[in-house]
C-alpha cells in the first residue's frame, strides 16, 4: 500500500460540482501562435474543482510566494474570464491573458513567445508550476503529492512485475497528473487503447529482471493498472510519431462517459464513471504547425467551441467526432 503523508490540502474541501451556474466567459486573444496557451487556459478554467478553488480566493489570501506564483496568476485569470454570478454574462467578449504571456519563461524555460508550441507540454508545465506554488520547504515526496493540484489531477499507477519462473510478484507505485497514450497500434477507440495499456507484457530481455525470491535472472511480465483514480483524468492521445515526427491523424473514438473500473488494480466493485467535460483538438498536417482549439462544457451544462477570441454554442453530438489530442474527464 501507500503510506499516509502529511496533507497540504484536505481532499474533503474539494468540490466537484460548480458552485455557481452561468453562461461561459470570455474568449482569449491570440497574439500570434499563442493558441496552445489559450486552449489549456480555457480547459483549466472549465475544470469545476479547480475553478471553485480559484474563485474562492483561498490561495491568494494565504500565498507567501515572492515574485512569480502560477496559482495567483491562474486565480486572477479565471476571475477575469468567468463573470460574477450577478452578471448575465462576461462584460468582455475576449480578454488578453497578459500575465501568463509575460511569465511564460517562468512556466517553462523551453517556451518562446511568438513560436507555436505543444499544448500538452504547456499543460504539464502549467500544472507543475501551480503545484510548486503550493509547496513549502522540508516536505517529503509523499506530502508534496497532496497539494490541491495533486488532489484534483493526481492519481497513482501500480506496476506489478511477475517472475515467470516462480510467479513471485513485486509491486511499485507512482504518482501521475496525466496519462499519455500511444495510438499507433490497436487504436480505433480509447477503450481499446486503455485495454492494451493494462494487458500484461513480457519484459524485454535487455531489462535484466532478477527475481528477489528465486534469485533467477530471466523472463518476467509487467502489468500496469490505475491504483487510485484521479478526480480529474487528463489523457493525451500522442499524435506525434516518436520515430518520424510526423502527425498521426487517425480518428480515435472516445466516449462521453468512461468507466475506469476495468483499468483499475481492483476491477471488482461499482463502475467508476468519468464524464467528458473538455477536449483539445489540433488541426493541421504536421505537429510543428497548425492550430489548437478546444471544446468545453460550461457551468450551465452546455458545450461550447472555444477558438481563441470565439466562444460559440455547439451541440454535444459534434464533440465526440473530433480528432482529439487531449481529453479531460471528471469523476
């Protein structure tokens, strides 16, 4: 099992349901190749537990960060995008995410202003920067994994390596904030990709497994499962072929409701249902150019297509037909 750490943020304070229901907020101005930033900011803005936390001022009221703080930046951004409940809608049709653009190098050193970058990398760097903003000194690794970011987006993967000589098994656990999925093979649908992920695979001979029980050096299999599911599951359908760099443009079917139970360490029990609430789409023939846009469900329960400055109503039936790059599911 997993040792109980010191908790930075109590999970019982997380609210998965919107505290206020309203129309969507503003679109985001594109200052030239900044669509990869805009889609991630919009998807995070419409992540209910994160938005609830940011709109409550909990972080900024207690923040001791000197200088750059990604959590304060996100709090200010979300408060600017989402209109107060007293308004019928946002006063601005589009806003400039100026603070995020100004502090781009603090979010990730590799990002160059004015250059098209990868939305998935920007998401990972943004979550990591928000996570770091919640840390204080002298915390062990387990305690560091209890920030609001890990409590919302974090789960645990279990890896079980089984010796094929004596059947002895060794388990290890690793925290994750997102899951990247290889869609090159057996990838007609998200469920087939996930089934392939949890299917035991024989370890390569070069991985040199030595069994601690029978002391033999030889064949072993490895099975990876979700040990603890996150409240918000973020999936990346890897569309860049790692060998050629070309874009994988195939359509991968994904459901509006996903049952995680078949992919858990414990497959018995009630279904573990997640509901799709946002997707990021990449258009274009290559990974190095093109355009990012997203679809997100607002607090009023309706879906919207968000393409930089534009925020337009869309039908739920148009959402599952997209060439998705990132998928966001809420439990």
